[in-house]
């Protein structure tokens, strides 16, 4: 079981419109799932140290990313 942390943030209106449009056309996704996938992918792509595959943070981000992508609808 993983703990969840709530984040309150402001995003540009254009990005919000794109997100809303995406969610309307992909009913299996929700805002939390999109943010988890996007943030974990960003962190995976921007790890400062190489080789990153051995890092516990890399593995945790990779797990969250893959779980977000392949999550089955409830």
C-alpha cells in the first residue's frame, strides 16, 4: 500500500483546457492518474545521476509511472 500526498497547484488555463479535453475523451483516466503519470515520467527523464537504474528513487518513480499507465478501471 502506498501513501498518497495531496498537492494543490496552479496550472495555465490552456493546459487545464487540454487536460479537461483529454479526460472527457478517456473515461478510464482521472486528474490524479494523469498527474502521477506526468510527474513520474518527468522525474524519470530528469534524474541527475547516471546510471540511474540502480537508484531507489528511479525504481520508485518507474513503478508509479507504470502503475499509472496500466491501471485497470475500478
